[in-house]
C-alpha cells in the first residue's frame, strides 16, 4: 500500500505529508493497524501508525511524529 493524502498538522503552518507507504506484506482490513512510513515536504519523514478503513488499503487514517531538518512535526490525516 502506498498513497498520498491530506494531512492535519494540528493547526500549525508547516510542511504537508505527501506519501504514506506500508510494507508489501501488510494485509489491510477494516480497523486493522500497521506501522508504516510517511514522507512530505521539506524532507519531512518518519514512522506513522496507519488504521485501515477498508480491505483494499485505499482508505486509511495515519498519525505520527515526523522529523525534518531542525524540527519535529506531529501529523495526522486521512487518505481515500
């Protein structure tokens, strides 16, 4: 599963998440969670927890703390 989605950055003005990718062996199922990786603008990158909303891996929510040069950003969002 790999995709992009909008992100909510807790009301701060900052870089956005542009991609969330999970290991190929992850089997999506509604309400299942997985540890995945996210990346975004300005070098933002790090682990996120994904909660699947379908069994195809197309709809999911993600949340985590990502790092970039000089800062850490808490991110969350939904992809459909």
